[in-house]
């Protein structure tokens, strides 16, 4: 999708504070962090949400989670973190490109984060 916000970030058309890039995923700091550590991990290929994935997407989904774990430890949350994937209108997804919020920090995240 040419006009997708996250596709533009992946292509470098919109600046981001990149923390990771490989063949499958791109990760960067959230511009409105909800916790001391708040990163986004997105597939480089446009996938709208988990509601549209197929078995062919398993490698990128696994990579997203592996990168989330690596980045949480590297960016200040070695004792645990939360991964949040919002899907569709009911799930509160604001950008129609699959993305995982990786949140954490030195204190427990708590039972709920509110809108993220």
C-alpha cells in the first residue's frame, strides 16, 4: 500500500527512531510512548492485521515475536514486557498495518494500559 503510514516508515519516506531492521521486520520507537520502553515491530511487507494472515505469514509472525524479545532486553525491560497486537475496529487498531507494541520498563506494566 503506497499510502500506508508504516509502509512509508519502512521505506524511509517518514523518519523514525529505528532500533532494528532485517529482511522481514522493522522496529522503531513509538512516537507516543505509553511506558518507559515502547517500541513497535512491523512486518516490512504490508499485512493489514492478524485478521488477514495466512499460513504463509508464519515466518514473519514468529520473527516479530523473536525481535520483540530481543529488543525488550536491549532497551530496558530485561525482567519482562508486554506484547500487544490490536486488530480491527473492535480491537482498537489505529494504523491498518499489522504491528506489535512492545512495552515495558523498570516497573510492572500493570493490569491494563488503556488505549494503546
